[in-house]
């Protein structure tokens, strides 16, 4: 039982490049979340999903897109990376409301 | 903007002392959760308190919730060096968002 797995763990991008971060969970959870963590800012919600085929915007969605084609996977895309998107990205999943969330180990992304 | 704010931003205590941190939130919640993060790793869930509860205990953790003031507190009793970490409150909101604050960094000195 792997829990929540994020791929890749580290990545360096050049400004303007695109990439996709993958979050996979094997716990059959309905809800999945993408956050970014910057020093002094805590975790800020980018996008989230409450079920397969559904997505919704969080607190800082600009510059990111997401897809939830399969229940177990939640993809975060950066179409044209900017230095301001340098951050640590965390994915989380949970069964539903009023339940605890389980986090991945994070993806450290640097945009130069 | 973020839903929650923690206070203080940082806390340094001696081993064996108690650590108290506070969280304020802005909008209605289903429950309030506390998480812990060690050195930039993924967050780990500590405790969940529902909106109709006022106090909850789990081991050395005590959480209170005051929905009239939109605030919560986390107390860690008899702290240990291993409690050194960042602690975050998370608002489980009615629109399914799970929104975190900026966190409190706790350092426990031996």
C-alpha cells in the first residue's frame, strides 16, 4: 500500500516550458488536492477534485490546469512555466468530507 | 486568500514544557484539522475536531474549537525534542476545500 505517490520528486524547468506533475493514490479516495508551499506562506490550494471527472479552482489557480480522468490519478499541468511557480508542490487525497487527508512527499520544482 | 492563520509564527520551548498555538479562520467549516510537517516532508494528520465539538484529546494533544470566535487552539503537553516540527491548521469547508494556514514552527530545546 503506497498511499499517495508524486512524480517526479525534483524538476528544473526553463521559463516557458511545460510539464505535468502526477499524483497517484491507491486508497480509492474520492477527494484529491494540489497545493503549493512557499516559505512563510504555508500551503495554498491550487485546484481540487471531489470525484473522477470533476475539478474545481482553489485559492491560487492561475497558471495551472488539472485533470482527473481516472479516480486514482490527479494531474497538475503548467502550460508555460514562470519563475513565480518555483515552489514545493504537494498532493493530498482523502475519502470525503469530515475525513483526514493523506499527503504525498512533495515535488520540488525550480523554474529558471 | 488563505482561510486560516496561525499564531504565533514560531515558538521555542524547553523539553517538558507545554506548547500552545492558535488558529483563526474566516468562513463556516465542517471541521477543523491539525497537521504536522517535519523538515519539508509531507504533512501528517494529527487530530480532527468537528464543528459541534468544543474540545478533543489525543495522547499529549488537546484541541479546542470556538466557532463563535472562529478560532481553534492546539496544546502539546510535556513536549519532546521529536515534537520539533511545523504545525498547520486546516479548515474543512462546506465547498469541499481543505484550506491551510501559514503554520507555526515549533522548536523544542533539549
